[in-house]
C-alpha cells in the first residue's frame, strides 16, 4: 500500500508554519518545486505528493544529517522527490528555474544579508512562478524579551542588554518582507502573520522547552560572556513565568509571483 504524506500533526513547530505556507502556495500537479532549508522534510513530502510524478521537488538543506534522515524516511517512495545537501544562500548556477520556491522556517537563516540572499534565490524562479517563505517574525515572544530587558536593566547588565537589543533589531519583520518582495518586482505580494501560542511551565520546563531553547533562549545565553552568570540569570527568570506568559510566536508567510515576461 502506497503511504500518504500529510503534514504531521505531531510536530509542534514546523507543521504550524507549514500549514500557513500551504495556505498561500498555489501548487498544481506537475509543478517543479525548490524547497530550501528543508530540514526533516516538512512540508517537502507533502508537496511532492501534491505535484505527483509529473512534477518534482528538490529539497535542499545545509545539514547532511537532516538530508540522510529524510532519505531514510522516503525510501523508494516518490522518486520525483530529491533531498540534497546545499546552502540556500549559495545555490549552484547550474540549477534550473522552478515553478515554485518554498522555504518553511527558512528566512531567518538568510542573515545577515537577507535581501541579497532573497535576490539570489529569485533568479531560480520561472516567470509567472511563486515564492513562499515562512519565518517567526519580529514580535515573536515580545513579552519574554521585554521581561529579559527589564531584568537586565534592574541587574545593571549593560553589555548584555545592548547585545539583546542588537539581536532583536536584527530579526526580520513582516514589513521588511513586504518591502523586499516589492523591490524585487514581484506581483500579488502578500505577507500575513498568524499568532501561535507556546505553552510551557516554570523552571526546567521553560529552560529546556524544545521550541524555546533551540534558537530563542540560546540567544539570551549568548548575550552573556560568562555562561555561569547566564545560567544564574535564566534560572531566576524561569521561576516566575507569569511575568511573560502567555508566549506568542508570530508565524509570518511571505508570498509573491514573478511577472511573466512580455
């Protein structure tokens, strides 16, 4: 029996973002798709099923372990789906153009030169083709960042507070995404934000939360040169999470179409 490849309901982070990607993506049977920063294949497997054997999906990720894991899951199914190791910022010029370019939770990895990376990516889009990227936009976990800033100010952590401000300032916003797509000449530009509440508890439940520690709480630790001091700061912060909960991520989807050449 041939398996089906829906978006997995057991993934609490990639799937909620993939759902809004698929909401915006105008995918047709037979389409060719480039999926960047494909990770564990959410939503590459699902898209491959949608385009069928007359289409193709090339899923690229910089981490070889992710690619090997995805290939293992795929086995001999859907041979028109291909997982390859590659850096989305430096794709080979020999790649063809695609009907659709997608990236789930990818845009945040374009830093520090997001506009330049986006410009390079658009070169692989066919005229009339669509690009859809999702990412946690500026505003994600603002209640937490505000609380951390207040505690840093109260504790006179001047250097650490400056580092935190620089991190927050660097994060992409929905407004920037809209502006950049329009600057690149894309049409039917649409950028939307959908809130996602992240549930957690105090203490280690917060400090080791898989969605928070991986990439978000780590950024707070990186503001400190002294990691023992960082641990002390975070342990104290974690005891009273009511100061910053509920926690909301802003799921942002940016979409646009390359004009058909006349």
